[in-house]
């Protein structure tokens, strides 16, 4: 394999491993605010016990997430120097904003969150929990701004070289999305320069993608809470703690999974407007058609340009435009060299959607039995909950894969090809050696994370002045999910 493909594999490996942890951290932090807020409001020490326990889990996921995220920043310089030079003027603002509004806020209150339980007043500790949660969300905001600009660039001008002269070109965003500038294909674009900070921040995909990311994080944190709580109920341990904890987790999981369905619909409409080639790959639409069918599952064949599988006729046109006669742009509208890898994108997208629908189903079932006051007796469902934490993590990874591979062959959509962004003097052997090294380090780091997480789960919550329900006592009424 050449340097380009190895560099893409390297970055995909590192970011895939890293992206396991930020959604967990953000989601857990959001629920920690709820738990500690319930403690301040009710005075019930079980909620303090709950907040302390999930703070320890948060610290573990946060630490591994920070460690794995640093690597990618170096890769921008070592493997993607041309890309970094091209987008440096654009990315400087959002990344600086992340440092000012997110990192400083989060790190400034992190010590109080972790070590201030018995050293500061409860309201001050709750404020630190809130600030850490907001800091983690702000970090997601600014990273999402940078990535969304790569998907739907706006608020910039191109610095191009024409012979020995340099000049800048500014043109409407729709011209970039729909018709790639001829200077791009000729390789004469030197760099992008920012013309409007707020247009960069609020580019056409920022808000839709941010909502999708935050809801994905909420679901990751919620189902981790549900998973561990279900395990305690099955093992007849920490029952009062687990019953209240799973109640909070289920509520967040149900809200997040249902809203994620709405967010996915908004994202699909946005992609159909600004990245029609990606939408066509998502649904396997090779030729424009009206009405267009919605693929539920199947397999694409690029040779015959067909999709074999289960379809809902006319549904894609209706969902995107509320008009079954509205045509959906097909891949044949673009040059074949501008097509993304259709079948990998098609499969990852539909797996993500399928997992999302499954998470809605288990959330609704959990809410139903919780309402009936019999969730603790549904051992089959509790076992599903134990493993349900895999669902949001896998869906987040598949969603990232669909979004990033779906915009290929562009690293900045319509402006800079991925092949143009790689470092010019990088050797394939160097990249391969780093892939092997990162793989070994990440395997060890992943094993360490699982070991430490399991140890914290086995240890369980600490009492801190509250009496835990005796292990063999009947489950109290308020712990039967009907309080």
C-alpha cells in the first residue's frame, strides 16, 4: 500500500479508538449533573453515593480520552502537512476557541469535581460538576465546527496561483457544494483563508451535526449507566443504588434515542441538499429517480448500479422532500472519480440506523416495565441492558465512518482532495511502523481501561454515610422503578 492509504488507515485507527471515550465522558458528565442535582434537591444520600460512583467512572473515561486524542494532533503535522497548511487559517479560530472556552473551563473545575467532595460546600461541588459537563460539551462544539467546515465549507476564500501571480477567489457556498471550482482539479489552490468567523462556525452542517453528536454522547452515557445498574440488579448487589440509577439512565436513554431519530432525519435532509453524492451512497441511489425507494437493508453492486435488498417504494422521496414525486440526485450526476466507496458507506449507514432503532425498542421496553413496577423481575431484559452499552458505541463509530468516508475523495468537500492533503515527503515504511506501534499501544491501553473499569464496577459504590439495602432484603417499594 502507498503512503496515502497507510496514512488514512493510521488516522482511522487512532480516531476510531479515541472516539470510544469522548461520547462516554460527555454523556456521563451530563447524568452526573442530574444525579448531584437530585441530591441537593432531595437530601437523599443515595444520590450523593450515585454521583460519587459515576464521577470515578467519568475520570477513567476522561483520562483515556485525553491521552488518545493527543496523538491525532501530531498526525496532522506528520502525515497531513499539506492539509494542515491548507486549513490552518480556518482551523486556528475554532481550535483556539476550544482551548479558551472548553479546555480551560473543564480542566479548571476538574480537580474540584474529583477531589473536592469533602473539601468544598455541596453547592460549590455541584457547580464544578456543571462546569466540567459544560466544558466537555463546548469541546464537542468546537471540534464539531472544525469537522463540519470540512463537510460544508463556508466563510472563506481560496488563495490560488495562476502562473507567477497569486490571487484570491470568493464565491457562494452552494457553488462549492454543487460545482467544484476548476482550479481545484488543476491543483492550483494554495490555501483557504477565513473571511467570516461566524460563517465558519455556523456553516450549513454545524447545528444538525452537533445535535447528532451530543445526542449520541447522551445515549452512550445513559446506556453505560443502564448496563452497570442492570448488572447489579441481576447479581443482587447494591439494589437501592442500582434501581435509582437505572431509572435515571433509562429516562435519558429513552429521550436521547427518540430525539436521535428526529436528528437523523434533519441530518439526512441537510446532506441531501449540501452533499448529495454522500446521500446517494447512503441509500445506494445510482441513478436519479422520482419517486426514490428507501433501502432498509441490502447490498450494492457498482457494476450493475443496483441495490439488492428490502426497500420501501417511494419512501425516500417522501422522507426527504415530503413529496413522493420529487427526484433524488443519483451518483450518475457526478464524475465516477468523485464517488465515495458506495457499499462500505451504504452498509455502515444502515447498520447505524438499525442499531438506533434497536436502542429505541429496548428503551421503550425498559420504560414500559419501569412504569409497571416490574423491571427488576424481567431478567431477560436486564441481560439485554447489560450488553446494550455496545450499541451506542458501535453506532457512534459507524456514524463517524459514514460521514467521513461518505465525503471521499474530498478531505475538504469540493475543495481539497484527500490525495492532495498528505505530507509530500512521508515514506510508507514510516507510516506502517507507526501503525504497528499504535496498534500495540492501543491494545494495551484498551485492556487497561477494561481492567480498571471492571475493578470499579466490582468494587461498587461507597456508602459515605448512607446505609445500603442489605443484600438479602426484599427490594424496597421505591426501588421498584415506580417512585
